[in-house]
């Protein structure tokens, strides 16, 4: 399979760019893989096993532990909406409602695969509540209008 | 009255090494090199600097413990995981003065004779990660990492981005995370100063802790101790948010009152406050009758509260605090690593009961259940998450029992 081969090649590239192939490189490798494919696909875990000696089951043990890593595909851009204490006081429920309306169910990529959204815990942006992250970058304060615009652009 | 020591370059210095040096930067590191590792540890101990990550452990003693280990390989880890709800002071500190943080770390590496510094930055802090990394590279290019390590070797800096798990701020979980495993805490002892990262003696410090160090080197322990109280030296950063007019990070000497901080931030925005949550999710609710509490480790403890990481969330009158507690409960249920049963099941049950109370249901039976869950989690959990997951809830139950809760 061509796609599979290209994923494997990219994973080998990512691993080669690290200072070593020891297990202590795993978290950074997984961040890069997630960034490239919006998830950590099975073939990537297999390639990690071959190159770094980390068993596939261990890689998935790590992936499922961390919120920023997933084994299920996300959109190419992920919108994370903070629902923690301060953001809740400042209307995060309206952001969530806007996301449900315009981006569909939580965690599911839009039809064109460009975006997905999820709720999250405090982003450390409480001084700018309600806070969100778009593609890993802060977006605060966020508004329902922005969420809807993101939806209109991507679905 | 708001004292700018740690934040003095905020908004003033673009993060370039040249500007940093021109404004007095790297002078602390130069002094450290003159003094030698042992004397640096002694000076930091004399200053009374305590860790700002929550546990308030004396920094100099921790450094000296690592320095004097017979095992020759030592590490320094910067704990920039900052995921305690309501806390954003490390973010603001890195934004305002990333070189100050890096200088403190270089001094830590020298004082502990460590060969490597790991920057562990929460994965959600992309801009801060870039800032710190750029600073590290500029410092390396300028030759400032040379000769700081054991026997005059150079110090290396490595970066790890966290994966979005609050528990990885706990130091042993953080080691596991760097090592490429699930971030599950280990029981102590052995302590990190003896067997830490890769089982080598390791210093873990909070961002704010190390940012205090350069000034201690240049101005001395007496200058440092002249701020604060007898048992809490220096200044402290507070992240304040919620129902306030000016949510922000404020720097105050230890010993200021909570009411001073609330006034600076414009608390209530014209309306009286119902309560504040002091110390983040693992902290306690503090009610107006206690707003005169002194912000110091001993002052907070005297009222059964804790400063934690310095997070303050303000709630205007009429806020349903059980709904706030429900959110805290959900946070802990989600963030528990699941390794020990009392915490895994306890945080889940706690969340379910808080959900009922937040909806106006539940009575004496539910409240009694919350208290016994709290007892079990506090006594039988192996790490700080499980041990403090019910602290805020308990403070709310106590206030309610004493009739301090409106509505
Ligand atoms: C659940 C949990 C989360 C923690 N999160 C952090 C954190 O995000 N940042 C931090 O500096 N310390 C955190 N700590 C405290 C660390 O374990 C450790 O005490 C601290 O980093 C030591 O640095 P200090 O002595 O400079 O405070 C956490 C502790 C626990 C139990
Ligand atoms: S107390 Fe909770 S978070 Fe800590 S080790 Fe046990 S299960 Fe994990
Ligand atoms: S509560 Fe939303 S960023 Fe902190």
C-alpha cells in the first residue's frame, strides 16, 4: 500500500531527526507523528517498534494516556475548548454549544477532514477566558461567532 | 505595594540575549561561577527560597542533596507543566522574561554539577516552548553553557513537550513521561534527589522557583530575606481570574493579605464576592470572613488553607459553589492516572455525587459519603493528586456546616 509506505517513511524520518533511538525519545516522536497524521496510526506504531524497539502495545499505552495524542483520527486542525472553572464562569458553555451546532459531534472530523473539536481542561489562559486552542495555538478570548466561522469555513 | 522583582522586565525586554545582558542579566551566573557549587547551594539555602510548585520545599537543601550524591551523573528538570486549573503565572513569567528562567536553571545545573537540563513544558504552551528553546539556543551559541557541568564539562539542554496530562506535573510522573512511559507516579522514597530521572540524582524545580535564583546570587541572601515573612522569603506570583475586573498575574511580597490581592485585581467588579478558590483545584474555598488571611505558607496554614501554586479564582455573590465543585470533581476524575483504586474509583464517585449536589439534589447522606470518600482518598492514595482531590470539597462542606454558604 502506497499510503502505508509513505507513513512508514515519514516515521523513519521523524525518528532519524531525534538525537537517539532510545525510549526517552518516544514522547517527542509521538508528538511529531500526531502532528503529521492527526493521530498515531497502527503502521506508525509498527515502525516505531521496528526502529526504536518499543512494542506496539506500549506505544498505544502511552498514546491513550495523553490527551494530546490519539489513536483515532482528528481533523487536520483541532479546536480545543476549555470548560474548566474560570472559562465556565465566562461562558464556555456557549462556545461548546456553538461547536456542537456548527462543527458536529465532539471528536469527529468534519466531512472534509479539516477540523474537529473537543472540550479540554484548563489551558492556562484563565486571564483571557473563555479560552480555546486552534491548531495548538492560543485563541483567547474565544467567541461563539469565531467557532461558527471556523465551522462555516471547514464543513 | 505590588512589587516587581520577578516581573520587572515584563513588556520591556524583547527576548534577546544582548538586551538581557545589558539589563543586568547573567550577572548571577557569573557570581555563581566565582563562588563554586557548594557555596551557591549554601547561599540559596540561607536565602530561605522555597519551591513555588506547591510543596514549598527548601530549594538550597534540595540542590545540595543532589550535589553531594556519590553517583556522579546528575540532572536538572524544569517543571513547566503548569496544569493546575486557575494557574498561569509560569506562562506569564516565561513570556515576560524567559532568559531569567534559563539563567536560574543554568545556576541550578552548576550548583548541582548536573550534565543535562530537561525543559519539560506542557504541550499546550507552544509559544512558551518556542521562547525557552530560542533562549537556550542563544545561550549555547554565546558559550554560556560551557564549563558548568561536572569537572568543567559543558551542560546540555533537552526539551520535552508534555502530552496534556495534569498528573505529569507530579515529579515522579514527570520522570516517567520523559523516559517514554505513561505518566504514572512512583511511590517515594526513593526521593528524586537520590534516584530521579533515569534513576540518577535529580533536581526538579518549578519555573518561578528558578527565576528567583539569579537575584539571590547578585543581591545576596539578606536582601532576599528582607522581603516576605520570617518563614516565607521573597515575593510570590499569583494568577487571579474569575469575577475580577483585571485578571492577571500579580507579584506581592509574602505577608500581603488576600484582600490586598483582591483589591489589586478589582475583585467582584463592583459586586461582593461569595468566596475565592485559593491554591487551584487542589486548594480550598476561602470565604469573606477569611479574606484577611496572610498570604504566606504559615499564614495560609493557620486558616487551614494552602497557597498551592498561587492560583486565585474569585466568585461573585450568587455563584453556585457546588457547580464549581462539580467541575473540580470532573477534573480530578479525568486526570487521575488510575493506578491506585482509592483515587481511581474515589475521584469518579466524588464527581458523581458532586454532579447531584450541583443539580440541587442530594442531602445529608451524599454529604456524609463525600466526607468518607475524602478520608479514604487522602489516606490511601500514593500521590498528591489523590491526596488533595477532595480538599476543596471538604472546605465547602465545612463552610456549609458552619452556615457560611449563601443560598
Ligand atoms: C498532581 C500534581 C501536579 C503537580 N503539578 C506541578 C506543576 O505543574 N508544576 C510544578 O512546578 N509542580 C507541580 N507539582 C509539584 C511537583 O511534584 C514538585 O513538587 C515541584 O515541581 C518541585 O519544584 P519546586 O521545589 O521548585 O516547587 C505537582 C504535584 C502534584 C502532586
Ligand atoms: S493517587 Fe491517583 S493520580 Fe496519584 S498515583 Fe494514585 S491513581 Fe494515580
Ligand atoms: S479555566 Fe479555561 S484556561 Fe484556565
